[in-house]
C-alpha cells in the first residue's frame, strides 16, 4: 500500500474539490444547456420506442421479445436504469441524457489531458461538446448520446499511451475493451471508433518497435474478445430464456436488412453538406488546429482529431440513411479539434489574456449552437406557452380506455403508450416498422401482422392524418375498413401536420330481449 500523506485539512478539501470540480461543472453545464429537453414529450421518435421497451422490461418483458426493434438492447437497458432510479417519467429519461452528455464532456476533458493539452482547452472541449449536442436532435436521449461516453473514455486510454511513448499495458487494454463492448451493445456503429482506440494504443508502439508482434496479436485477440463480451453475455441471457432467435434477429439480422436500403449518393452528399453547414464554426476552428498547430502536442492532437473525425464519419455513413441524430457521432472529435483551434487563436493575444480569449471564442460558438435549437423551441412554444400535442393525445387515450388496455399507434409516437399507461397491441410498437415503409426490416409479413392486430380489436387506435400517406396502402385499406366497422371517433388533437384522431372501440350492442 502507498503511505498515507499528511495533508492539511484545507489542502485536502482543495484536492477533493479539484477531483470533483470538472464532472460537476460538466453536469451543471449539461443541465443548463439541455434545460429545454425537459419540456416536450417527443424530441426524437426513436427515443419513445426505447422508453416503451424500458417500461416493459421493468415489468418483466425483455426487449426484442416483448417489444421488437432493429437495434441491440443497450439503449433500452440504459433507459430502464434511468426509469428505475429517477422514476417513470419523460423527465427521468431526459435527466439520464443530461448525465450521459456530462459524462462524455468529462471523458473528452480527460482525453484532451491525456493527449497533453493543458486544462483550459481541455475544459473547452468538454463544454463545447455539451453545447453542440443541442443540435441534430441531440436533446433526446438517443443511442448516439448513450454510447458516446464509453467511446470517448476508450479514446482517452489510447491517447494516454500515445502521449507517453511507452508500450501498451493490459491495464489499459482491458478497461478500453470493456468500454467499447458496452458501446457496441447500444449501437454497432461504435465499432470504427473502437478500432481507432486500439490502433492508438498499439500501432505507434509497433512502429517504434516497443511492442513485439506476438504480444500485439495477443492483445488484438483479447481486445476483440473484450469488445464482444457484453454482447455475448446478453446472447447467453436470451438463450437461457429460450429467446436467442429474437436476440439474433433484432440485434444483428434486422440491422443488416435495414442497411440494404441506402440513400442515393447525391442525397447522401446533400445531407452531409447540410450537417457540415450546421457545424460551420466548430469546423472552422478545427481547420485552424490543422493549419496553425503550435508544438508537437498540438500537431499530434490535430492529426489524431482529424483521423477520429474521419473514423466517426464511417459510423455516420454506415447505416446509409443519414438521419439527423447520426451526425452526433461527429461531435467529440469536432469539439476536441475546435477547442484546440480556439486555444491556438487565443494565444495570438497577450499571454495573460489567452484563457479569456479562449473562453470568448468557445463561448460564442457554444451559445450560437444552443440558440439555434432554443429559438426554434421558443417560437413553437410547445410545452411552454402552447399545449404539447403528444401529451394531449396521451390524455385523450387514457380517458377512453380501461387502465392497461392495448392501444395501437397506427402512425403516431410510441411514447403515447408510456404516457397513457396503456398496453401494447403488438410487439412491433414502432409505427415505421408496423404500418410504414420499413416493414420489411422485421423479416416477417408485416401486412399479416397488421391484419392480426386489427382482428383482435385493440381498445383504441391512434392515427395521425398528417402522416397518413406514410402508411403502406394495404395497411391504409385495412385500417379504414376496421375503423368503419368497429370504432367511433372519440377525440382529435391538432398537430403541426394536421389532426391526430383517437378512435375507441365501439361498445357491443346490448343483447336483444327474449321474444315474448
């Protein structure tokens, strides 16, 4: 054991505060900048599916079996943890997201410090990341928010070894592999960054002949096993429940089916260009870090940051669909490089004003990013001065069904079932899979599933007329016929695209009196 240091009480308090100051600062910044996330019921519709999966899991029904999806179960696992700790509410899920964003900011601070940066630009990197997550739908507790702290922490291990110019040790490899393994249970697109973390840990040592090839190969095999270990444990848990087929389909086969349909090259370039324009100022600062490096540390970090950004881009383009939240994967590397560029510009002024200049530059970029989302939310006023349509729909559903009765979200947000306390009419709770044009991703005859569910006559059906064209024609016909035969319109709610209709099951007519 190490000898106990005789530290005066005041110095001891300062030491403890110094240890806690950075994560507390990151958490405070995250709660402040993400305050608007606590207002609306829906920010991203994917989040609602994870919430429904998490609720069912806490009630004993495992994801992919009770509620199907085409993602691994890491996201609903994290959301279930948040619901269990903070209570079953939307606010609990958004608080979980704020904590994970703060953790990523803290990990990014550690990554910058491991790479040799002083505290001011390292803090700037973490704080800038937090501010940038208010864009790209990042206020939702989505997969890219949830796996980010694990990936960034793994990068810190790789950068630390790179900075020390020493051979990698198992004490770094093991936690790094476990961190990436957890990230992979949330979304497989974390794989490229996991590979980069291992490359940073081992390749420079191989180049400098500090790491024998045999040991490098052994480390690669061990790292691959560690990365796969969390997924293997989940697979074993499902196998013991007799649900391995459901796990294999939802976590592996369905994502492959989804990746089979991709945007055209021109459309993909358009989406990437639009995302780059949203990040124009952070990317401009990142360019400064590449063009005007000062010293070995900054030059090395700028190169690593650019490689990291290129690697993260593989995660963005991999699924082939380019939804807004995919670009959240860019933000850790962009934030690191932008902070490095701001630090370089800050040192163009007098030395005693460098930190102030850094704060002004990063603060301006961060506030600009935050204001883009905040102004839009203030203008719409949803949940602020205007009612939240999703909560109104949930209240209307709860008013017309018995508690826990099954409700079908034909083409509206799955989270309504959580808010209304209703049951599920189908395990395919995500409307884009059930009635939309992603039905093939599930690998079954989804029109037959629609027919089965409608024949069972759920207690209520919710239809968003603004998104009616997004329903498959066959499903449209079945819904129209079923509503006419067995349902009455109970309520409507005005949405931005049109009206949302809540249809309740028509009560059976009273039995005819006996003759005579």
